């Protein structure tokens, strides 16, 4: 029984931080602002995650998400970039460009 509990604990911890592993683009949103989300398909070379407030409240709380949608870029658990929509509920038009520039910088710094 102890081993099962320990295994479940490691699984929970591992899956919780998994969305921040490597280069990860994470979008935090809600059903009522779906039209204002960006497509994450352009970032398929990296880890991509889309969390909805109704299903993933714990991630919103842990990341301090206030505005929807919000896009965050992580590199090995560290927050590199956070782009918030603000009261307009729309991400800036250059959101994808900002993400691409930050990802390019991460990749350049790796070498």
C-alpha cells in the first residue's frame, strides 16, 4: 500500500510540472473566449498545451492567470514570456511574433 501511495504521489508531481518541460507554449483560456485564442499548431515542434478554466483551475491558480486568454512560454520550468489579453479579452496582434522571437532566442542560447 505504501508503494502505491508513493507511486501515485510521483505520478501527480510529474504530470503537474510536465506542461512546463522543455520549450512549452501554454495557452490559458475559457470557452467564452475561444474565438480570441491563437492557434498553437504553428508551435508543434515544441510542447503545446491548451488549458480551459473550467477543467484546469489549479494551473490557472498556480500561474496567477488573471486575463483570458493568456499565453505563456516556458523553458525547463522557467517562465520566459507571458502575454495577457487584458480587459479587451483579445491577445495582441503580434503574439505569435513575440513567441517566435522568444523561442528563437532560447534556441540560439542553447548553442
